C-alpha cells in the first residue's frame, strides 16, 4: 500500500506533457513487444531489437520509414498488429485511451482531461470527452468506407476476395493515419496508372492530415440546424487555406522543375497525378507512386521543405505544422508592411501565437540541422541531399525515403528514431519535457534595445 502511494506521488509530480511522453514511450515498448512476436512474422525473418524499436516508433509516430520490408517481414496476423498500433499512433493515445476508459465506466477526471488537452493541443477543458468521441467516430468511419471502396476495387488485382479486402483495409488505415506503411512491397507504385486508387488514397491522406478540429467543424457545418449562418473558426480557415495552398504550390513546383526531366516522356495525365500525389504525400502521407530518388535534386529539396512543414495541428501528422508556417509567413508579411499585428479573416492573431511559432520553427531547424550534421559524419556513404530528405521525412513523420533507411548504421537508426518520436509528440511537448516549471518573475531589470539583423 505504501509503495502504491509513493508511485501515485511520483506520477503526480509529473506534468501533463511528461505523462503524455511517458505514455508514448510505454506505447513504443508495448508495440516493440507485439511486433516481435514470432507468430506475427514470416519464416526466416532476420529481426533484431534495433529494427524492432525502429519499426515500433515508426508505427506509433505514423511515419512509415522501415528498415525491413513490411510485406516480406509480417504475415496477416502481423498486419493486424501493425494496424492496431497505427490506430494509437494516428488517432492518439489519449483519444483511444478515453474510449477504452469510457467502455469500462471510468470517470474522466481533471488529470485525465489535462492529458487529453495536451495530446490534442487544446487550450480549454470544454467538451474534451465529446471531442474524443467525435474524433474516433469520424476517423473509424473514414477508414471503414475507404477499406470497402479499395477492397472492392482490388478484387481485379488479387486472386481472392480475402486478400483484396485485407489489402484494401490496410491501405485505408495506412492512408487515413498517414502512416505510409504498405503491404504491396512497393508502396503504390503498382497503381501508378490506376487513378481511381490514387484518388481514393489522396482523399484519405487529406482527411487524416488536415486536422481533427477541421473535420469536426465540417461535420457541424453540414449537420447544424437553424437559420443562422455557421461560422468557421480562424484555425479552420487558416489551416485549410494553408494546407491546400501548400499542396497546389508543391504540385506546381514539382511540375515546373521536372517538366523536361522526369516528366519529359510522360503524358499530361501522368504528369498531373505524379505531381499532385507526391505533393499531397509530403503533407505526412509517405506513400509514393514512383521511386522519388528519380527526381532531380531541386525537386527533392522542395519535397524536403514540404515534409519539414508537415501536416496540420491536432492531426495524424508531424513537422512544424501548417498553422505555424502560416503565422510565421503572415508575421513577416505584416512586419514588412509596417504593421505591429496580424489581422486576417476579421480576426487578430494573438501575439503569443506569433512568438510560439518562431520558437517552434527555430527549434525545429536546430534539431534537424544537428541531425543532418551528425548523419553526414556517421553516414559518409550517402549524399547530403539523401540525408536531408531522410531527416525531414522522419521529423515530419512522412515516411518517404530515397532508399537509404535499411542501410543506416545503428547510430543512424537511433537518430532517425528520435526524430520520428519528436515529430510525433511535437516541438512544444519536447520543449516542455526538458524545461522546468514556469517561474513568475518577481522583478525586472531596465530594458535596453540591441541591434537586430
């Protein structure tokens, strides 16, 4: 009894962020154990602890980078274990945890609500449990609809209906959670000319990466009753415009750069779908309809930049997030116009959000920059572009790769693993994890300006 009390006191001393990170570490440990079950593997699979941890972190962070082929490593039982882990990684530990607590009749207390608020990047306690229910219902519904559509379509590709629907189910979950895992062995390359499969996957990727609050507001827009006009929040407006703006910009840049290179012998529709799909996949998807290493270096750097930005907040994705990028660009724009505040969509952005955006971007650049330098020293056999691509893919929890992941040294795999974990929990959670408690200033020194720029 005394030991239990001591444990309770120990957990009470942890902040919400530290507890969330602890839960994710626990999830990685459990996932490593589940993925290491011999019954989940195909015969004669070479499986070691480093590979197991790497795969577990990649699944929990829904990144999709793999050191071993998923199709060649796992059997059907292993596929379902991986799908189970992807749900926790994509939807969020606290979302599924809340659902399980409610099933067992557990009361959701203040501490639990703090954890939910932290995990979903919310600023208030209001409606958190209802939010978790809505997220779970929406995502599972999307996955099941996607699984049915793809499963039926895959009947013409696979010899049995069981195999077709297993492929469709796994593909739907992987796309919706933006995990990037595949059981075809070659991502979506076999469907490079099947535009229906690509279209369904693009829709699923977008729904997973655009953000849970956006999906909930869209649902409320179509279901709200009354004569009043439904008003979207500033978050949804900013997120949606930035998200699709980056998709269009990415597709245009890929098209322009590769017009006389990779696309030189391609038809207009091949060019369109290659450009659009790869641009959408950089949001956090990690799926590919081609070998991305065939792109030129400028295109690879564009894709790396898009992966660094990543998906929207409170989504299945990583990176610095779309709203962070949007606020940073808007703050530069308004400052250049001589404005001290950011006014957009009839609202004024909180100065604290501007400050936090620059902290996120600066910290992310330092983390990724440090990882690039370390990997360039540890992995001299790889080009700088391939290392930059691998680092931004891991940090953005995207999962696209130029094929160097299986060839990384143990130290290199550990660095990529840490980047995937940081990308999943987010920069602020990472900073709150290592910082102390907020100290209220008791006095201030005289202020003095310094020369900037």
